[in-house]
C-alpha cells in the first residue's frame, strides 16, 4: 500500500490573515514565498550613502548650500526609514533642513494622500524639511526642463527643475508598461503634467518580458539624463511589505544590480503551465487594492493554462475605480477591454490586467467586497479560506505565489 506524501502550504494574505492547506506533494508545482525583510534599514542606508556604488561619498557629490530635491516614488516600502537615513547623511554634509524638499506625486488610485514620509525625522526638523505632493493637473507646478530627441518638450515639478542636487528614491519593481520601474521612472509622467500622464497611458505588453525594449522606459531614462541626475536610492521589496535589499549610488549601476536582484527573487520561470494558481496578496505600504490585484493577475495570466483556475486571496475592500467600473458595465472581458482602450481611465493598467486575466482563466476571489459586485467583475466569489481549500482538492498541479503583486511570471 503506497503512502501519499503531503506538505503543508501556508501563505499570509491581507493584513493578518493566513491560508493553510495540506497538499499532496506531487500536486504542488512550487510555493514561492518571496525574500524576507532586512533589519536595521537606516543603519544600512547611512553606510551605503557614505560608500555608494560607483560614485564618491554623498558629501563629495554636493555642496552645503545646494538646494536638494528627493524625488520619492509612490508606495516605496519603508519610505520614512529611507528619508530619515538620507537626512542623517545630508546633515553630516552640512545641508540645512530648509534646503531639502521631498517631492512625491499624488497617486489617484486610491484617491487618498500617502502617509507623511517625514514621520521618523527628529521633531525639531520634521516640518522644516518640505514635503510637496505634486499634482500634474496644476500647470503652475511644472517648469520646462528640456526637449527630448523625439521633439517632446518636457516639464517637471518646479522643485525638481530648480534644485541643485536631485536624488531619486524608490523601489525597483516589475512594470507591465516600462518593464522595470525604478530610478528615473519617478520623474515621468508622475512628476510631470496632466498631458504627459495621458500620453503615457497604456494597457501593458503581455507579449514582452521585462528586459525587452520599451519606448516609455527609454524616454524616462532620457529625461533623467537631461536632468543630469546621477544619485539614486532604491530598494527591492520583500514579502510582507518591507525591504529585502537596499542600493545607493550611481543611477545606472543601481538599476542594473536592482534588476538582477528583483529577477532572482520575484521572477517566476516555469517549464510548463500549471492548471491552478493560488495567489496571496499581502497588505504592504501600497495596500491590497485594484493595482495590486491587477499586477498579481497579470502574472497569473502569463503562467496558468488557458481555461485554468486562479484563486486570489485578499481582504480587499477598496471602492471600485473608474476603469474597474467599466468592467462592471460590460458583458464580457473582451468588450471591457475595448471600452478601456476608448475611455483611457486613470486605472487603465489595473483594469486591463483584470479583464485580460478573466478572459484567459476562471478567477476565484476572496475579498471583503459584496458577492454581486465580485460577480459583475467576472470573478467567482469565495466566502472564506475553506472555499479555497475545497477547490484545491480538485487540483492536480498547483502553483502557490505569496506576495503575488511583486511577481512576474513567464513560461520557458
């Protein structure tokens, strides 16, 4: 009598929820859990700023009287720790607190302002260092910087254009439109104009890998070159919303090393497509909203068999955004994609990723949304974790992805 070997699969999701299931080992394709968060982040950042990659120390890259702009990417993990570490070294360089401005774009999805990244700074300088939320629709907030090789006049946030020293601060991540976000992508279109935002809207490139040439990525790198920015602080995300690895130094060198680290830990490369995927989305600094659901489903779309099953575990309760509402108004995912291409809502990418995945596979969603809303978005609602476990009893080969919003899936 043969004994079936089993293994316990446990994945966190939401803020504090946990999925656990005993699976036959032969039915588990893989269980990707992502790297753990590093510790002593401020201490490590200070050391890297004093000895950056392919640049002199920070004190040799600027003057005490310089106006300093920190271009902060939205949803950067542990942003307050990064800002506090950067301030420590800028203070050592003799830069006054009132010469420093943090510039961050206002992300319309969700329509709530981000947390103040200055919250870990010493109280006496917390309000002295300025924090500016850039609104692209405000024409007065931008100034002309240069014209690209294609003839486009580029306008960026005044605080960036008028600064003597600009440092980009953000995370290197997979991005369906530009391949990899990070470094120069903070500038454009988020810190530019409303017109730039509209020009840059796209539904992503399912057929392209992250390393393949993307025109928009070439443009943002050209804009960074025109601006003359060299110094960057970037992080690689960990599971659970933290930072796995920290990089500081020359923009190009940081981006190269960051892409290698990201691919090493978050790229999912399989020899063949599984029939079932279980995706868990945890609540990081960006939450677990439509953007994170779209990113996770984009990875699933590249991996799962056509007509297969995707089980998505969240505690999502975010109101529907404009593009997601178009899905609700459409009879089929393909018709929703046509509407999205016509309307170009601000959440075009996330809504398109959801529709593309729904057109490809059956998607089961655990969330805190009403079941009728879930069904109108081409999902099959789940009431609890037990429903997901029951589905897996019928699955022959299953891939498990934790923190699935960070992954990029591809088939060899």
